[in-house]
C-alpha cells in the first residue's frame, strides 16, 4: 500500500487516542470504586517533538525475505505514549480521585480528535484509491 510518513504518524496518533479513550472510559467506569486512581495517557510532548523536528522524514523499509537484514518493526507506533496513574490526589472520602465531569469532558474532546484523525487517514487512502482507479 502507498503510505506516507504523515499517514504513518496519523495512524500512530490514532493508536494513542485509542489508548486514551480506553483510559478515560476505565476512569468513568471506576468513578465510585474505592481507592481507584485515575489514569491518563501522555503523548502530546512526543507528538510536538515529532512535528517540530520532522522525525518522520526517514525512509521506511520492509523486510521481504527471512535472509534480509532485520529492521525495526514497521507497525510500531511513531507517536510513543505512556499510561500514567495519578496517585497524588484524592477527591472522595473513599480515596478515589476521578472527577466524573472532567472525565466526560475529556471523553468528548478525545472523541472529536479521534474522528478528525480518522477522516484524515481515510481521506489519504481515498485519494490513493482514486489515483489508482484513474490509472486503469
């Protein structure tokens, strides 16, 4: 498949947004669980560094035969993320620190970002499909 570095970055960002969605929904589901500590996904600084430094302008290679030199995983995420648990605060008497209103707002924002990125990635592949159809 024809793939650009921007598309790989966008697909990688979709993976990070999916992890963020899972963390937020787990926080919402455990809003009343005693001693539960909210989790967040951090990837914004890595994304900013990639965009500013242009890290994604490297050529990507695919290993087509077992005897070829090994390469890094082509499916690995360009935008690295990590899940962080917040143990610093406690909001409720049960030592839980999930603010349900804030988590719902975070879920809405994350969903908007995810939908935008899906449109970007699918738009790229629609362009490639149209280009290939025009070549017939």
